[in-house]
């Protein structure tokens, strides 16, 4: 797992090297500020971190404790539920919702669970087609309808089928864009109500998909979805293709929501459980050199 996390931070490490070409044992607070900003940690959070450091020289251990503190909300406790476990996947178009759904489905299938998909993004024909292709590739059943049909009906039929056939997991896609944000909010709220009607207590988990290449610009978007429907967790996609890995700290800190997985590639297996310790250490490896290594040079 650590290999995936570290590799996914390669571009962020390259960005850091533009302001800190050499790794060192310690940095001044001014140097550290430049490093964190280059990694796309939001300015306000950088200021909070810097202001909470009282030492003149900042070592790896000092920064590690501060970065981990920003990820204090990343632990997730699965709710109690009666099968099937229903997940609603939300996010803007282009964030990687459909690909992430396929990765989640493959993960559950590998765990021996019976999975069914719901093509609830009826606003876009391409979304239905793409998810249907993934369902065939992974040999996982799907419930879908034509473009423009009622997405909440798709959600109901998917859950109803899952209950009748003894499925363990239901993953429902949703629209990422309608004509207005109000329309989108109303649609998501309706799907929520219909899920609860089909299977009381569901959806058990609503996951927001965030495009990692957007960096801190995703925060406002995430807040909007959280206000619309209430988010239980986040998946960051395309982490391997961005120099903005530091934005994860800003996103987690601003939203106070757990980061469940990070996408580290295009294949179904490229979905890595987020471990805050491994993520922080992977980033710190690009900044600091161990003391014993430095002394031998």
C-alpha cells in the first residue's frame, strides 16, 4: 500500500523540489511555508500550521505532528445496517465517478460480496453507457434506464432488485450536473428519500468523489455537496496525476470528513485505502532527510 501512496505523490515531490531542491534535516518556518504552498496546501491552513510551531528550526517530527492534526477527522466508522449496504456516489462530472464506482465494485467483489450497480446519472447518456461497459467488464449486474428518465426510480429498482436477489452491496451513481444547482440539490434529496423508502436507513454511506488535480478549488465544490445532501466520506481521484497532493490536508481540515480511498491509476485495482500516516510520511520523504544520512555525507 505504501508504494502506491508514495508513487502517487511523485509529482507533488517534483513541485516541492522547485522551492526546496535539497532535502534537509530541518527548515526555517519561511522555507516551510514556501514548501507547503507549493504542495498546494491552502494558504489559511499553512498559516495555522506555521503559527502553531514555536521552534526556529522545523524538523520532520514537528511537521509530522502538525500535518497529522489536520487529518484528525479522517477515521471512518461504518454504520450499523441491514443488508444490502447502499452507497450513493456524488460529485461533479469529470471527477472520476464512474471509474471510481467500478473500482469500488471490483474491491467488494474481490472480498466475496455480491454487488449490483445503479446507473442513476440519467442526465448523461455517456454516463449510463460507461457504467454499463464497466459492469460487463467486471461481470457485475447493473440496473439502468434511458437518458432523461427518473434517476430516483433507478435507485429504487436497484435496491429492490438487490433485496430480492440477496445482494450485499448496492452502488448508485448520480448526476454531477443539472441545469442549476437547485435542480441538482432537489434531485439528490429525492434520491435520498427514495432510497430510504426502498430500504429504510439507506443510503448507508454517501461518498463524494473529488478530482485530485483540482487541488484546493475542490473545497467549495465539496462544501456545496455537503450542504445539499450530507457527505459521509470522500474519495480523492487522480492523485497520481497531480502536483497538488497537499490539498488533501486542506480538504480534510475544511470539511472535517474522512478520506476513504485515493485513486492511484486507471485500473479497477488502483483504489488505495487512505492511511493518514502513510500519506504524511510519503510527503515528508520528499522534504526531509534523516539525520544519520545527512551526517554521513
